[in-house]
C-alpha cells in the first residue's frame, strides 16, 4: 500500500448507502473474518462501529489477497477501496452498515496481534448467528487486559455515553451560572466519615497530605470567597470497607451555591437528573416525591427506599394490646413493636413449606430477627399454623388494617427492638420483591429523603455527626452538652435516591461561626483540637460567610443506573477490582527501600512502645506480657522452673541440630486452667486494668484485626 494519508480516513460506522461508489480509506482492527475460498470477508472495527470489507481477486491484487489471508483477530490494519451495496439477501441487521460493504484494493498491516485471552468481537457476521459472549470470562482477566476489554463495542458505548452524560451536566450547570473550579488533590486530613488515603511528604518528613474524600471544605471556602455558584467533576478517594458497588477512587459532580435554600437544590437537581437520564432514553417523572428519614425507616426499613413496588410496612402494635398470643404478649411487655407487610396475590407462590421452613426458620433469622409470623388469606379468612391463637377481633382488625384480599400473604415481625423490626422487615421486603419478580423492569422512581438525624450516638455515650459537622441543624437553640437533646436534632440534609440506590446527597451548610463552634463542642472537640483540625476553615467564618448549601452526585453510580449495567466497573475505564486492587498495573505494590528512606518512613513510629512493654522487666514478666496472662506472686517460682526446663531443652536441640532426627509426638488436646478456678468476672475489668496491655481496645473488648473473607 502506498504511504497512508490519514487525513482521507473515513470512520467505519459512519458509512451509509449514500456513500455507494465512493473510494474510502478505513483504519481499525480485525473484528472477525470468514474465508469463502476465493473471497475473504472481514469485519473492520474502529471506535465508530463496524463495516464489512471484502478481499476479492477480481478487485485486489494477488499480493493483497495473499496478505489478507494472513490476517487474524485484532490485527490493526488500514484498507482502501470502493463502497458497494450488498447483494440482496446478504444484508446484516446486526450492524448499522449492514446494507453496504467495501471492496478492498489496497491493504496495510499496521501491527499484528497475539492470540487473545478472551473474545472481543460482539457482532455476528451473518444474520441469525449467535454473538460471542463473555459469560465464562472472569472479571479479573478482563481488568488485567482492560485495553482489550475497552475495544468491545459495549464497553466503548458505555464510556461514550458517560462522556455524553458528563457533557450534559456541564452544559446545564453552565446555563445556570455555575463556574467549574478545580480544588486541591493534596490536602489536610479531616474527619468526613471514612478513612483517608495518606500521601507522605518528602519536603516535610513525617508529615502527610490526604487525598480528598470530597472537596467539602474548599467548596465552602469558594462560597466565602464570593464565587456564589461552583461545580466540579471531582475525583474523590475513600479508604472504605469493600462493597460491590464501591470504588476506592470515584467521580462525583460537586455543586455548591450561595444565597439559596433547599427548594433551589430540589428544583435544580431534579432538572439536572431528568436531563442526564434522558441521554440514556429514560424519562424521570417530576416532581420527585419527598420522604422524611423517619417515614422511610418506618415504612421501608431503609434510608434508601425502593419505591418501584409496594409492600410498605404497617404498624399493628396497637391491635395486640390484649392478645393471648404469648410471643407477642411478652414482646409488648418489653416495650416492643409489631409491624408487617402484605404480599398481595402471592399465596400460590409462597407455600406453607416455603413460609415456615425457609423464611421463618432460615431467611428472616439471617436478617437479625428471631422469627416471623405469617398468615394466608383464603376464602375470606386468615389461615396459618398460629392463627388459632388470635381472637376473631384481632384477625378482622388485621384484615382491615392491611386491606387483605384472598390470595394475599401477611408477614409480621415482632421484637423488643424497633430497629430490629424495621431492619429485618426491610431486608425481607427486598428479598420477596426480587424473588417474586415484583419489581417492574425499566421503572425509575426517584425520591428525596430529608430530615436526617443531625447526630448519632457513640458507644462512649457521646455523639458523632450523621453526615459531616458542617451540616446545618433544623434549630440552633440546643445545649451542646445535652446528649438526649442532640440526638433529637434534625439536619437540613437531603439525599437523592433512585430505585433504592443513593445517587447523591448534600445539605444546607452552617455559615455562622458561633453555631459551627457549638457543633464542634457537641462532638466533644476541645478548642485546641478544633483549631488544629479546622482553624483555617473557622478563620474564614470571621469574614462574613454567606448562607450556602450544595450537593454531590456519584457519577459512576448515576451513569451505571442510566445505562443499566450490573456494576459501576462497567462504566469506568480503569476500575479497581472487588479487592480494591488493579489487575492491570498490579497496584497497590511494594516500593523500594530507598523510596521509603527518602520519605522518612523506614523508622516511622519505631521508637513507640507497645502498651505494657515497659513492665516486661524479666523473662517471667515478659512471658506474662506476651501471653496477656497475669502471673501471681505464688506462681513465679514454678514459672521460673518451667522456663529453666524450656531453655535446657532448647539448648539440647541447638547442639544436636542436623546431627539426629527430631523426636516428636502428638499431645492430646486439653483445656488447661489453674486448679480450683471458677468462671467469674474479673474485678480488673471494672477498673480497665484487664486490657491495659492491649494494643488496641474498642469499648470493653480487645480489638483484633478485621478479617475479609
């Protein structure tokens, strides 16, 4: 082929029947091929799509046809030839260019390809033929060769659609007067709910930057700086526990505006969401309904309610105030609650065996409840293995409260803990909806969840922020030292939830310095701690901070939902796997000792002693400390004798090492305790001395490393 003039290149997927007779230059990859003796048919693929090219001895030279015969999948090639209509009956409706083909005159192999680790072609060359599938390919193999995975049309389409959605958001926010501003990636570690990724500083030995969990402080400073309306497609980093739809690094669209209230956010974000979903051909209904946190928890058991189906909780506690059913009576005597759901019209699909042996004995206990009570509506009556324990009045009240019809199934959960009831019933609601196919396909139900608790209780008897400490409370006349009053406060926060998935959230922020300091006081931060962590931020509040608020939408989740992919990894170019690792690059990886030395990390904390180490003055004390077992004064002489014997045996073993075969035997397993001991709570547990040598403590427990299965 003569020197290639790439300025003449035409994209494969952009050819149409209107190009018939045109001489074109194409470049791309061999997607698939068929050899019909004298004719060779190839699917040529570039980013725009696929077109069939044909090598025929009647059109191309012998050399071109011989070179074409050596082509294999994923060879990178360039061809030139004439666009022709396909013969009637040979059209391919699998591809947009299926009515035409290019008769090749010249061919250049730009680079060859090794055998592929998995198939890339997704388009059948012949109408009616099955397409290649990746069902048998592990995700880690795909991520290891992500550059090949990205060649697949479906992955290409996901990333192009992601780009379109991002551009849609940018254009909309620009039209509303928002300015895109970048904030720092290397910042100070601040508490925002998850662990930070830390970056050591070479210039400042022993000190660290943190990668941002969000641009929270900086976007508020931009409001104080008078920018008024800001947005950013921000990269964020959180060292969180692993979940299927979570990445250690992710993209969110971060929005903040001054002189606004919640209604401004609701109207604008609804319009933004409608436009972004429309890119994927999805029409969201407006206005989005609103639901308080309390209502969401009381009726669905989740602060991320899935409203695509019914089965809302119904509280029936009051119906059983005089019940003779002993289980309910005992629970109510302990201040418990009874709630239930009506699984309408599903009696035929939920047999007695399924309800009693699967759900009551296995599934519901796995959700945290001790069990469940079920009843089926048949011939105008309720039937179950316990219905005889309920009075006629209780049964009729249940039928009325739930609006029961024949074929319905009532499921009740009772427990002394209201939290257990709502949590277990919420998980059961989703389990049944998925099992019974009650979630309509292609339906999208957005909802605003509002009025979250401002604080949550801690094990130590204090409070911590439910969202972050910059969220405005619903009122300001509270005592920061009154825990009960703090737990009753509601926040001016809001989450956007679609189909049970939180796409984003935000709040109206605190803009008064006295109120912000009051919140820090409630969190138990001293003046010194507050200034160390947030001094630069609080100082800005001394110069007239405007009322402001904002929201961040997780764009990976949003795009995944719009494109209806099974995982957010399908819409990210180079994601981490389920273990937060990168199979492509091998990250995270070890680094050279010289790099650690340069950063001053080799001996970081090396002079710190473990708790209790200073008490290990001799070998008996050292053994006591290592084993975490106290040795009484009367036992020390015996322990000295045992240690002498151990040292003597060790000496013999050392002397005979390599000279004789080791002697070994199996000692029977037995529990060893001191003579005369009995189980009792140690008085040292009350004083805290019991755990004084523990490396880490959580509450009143010895804290051990978490295990990830």
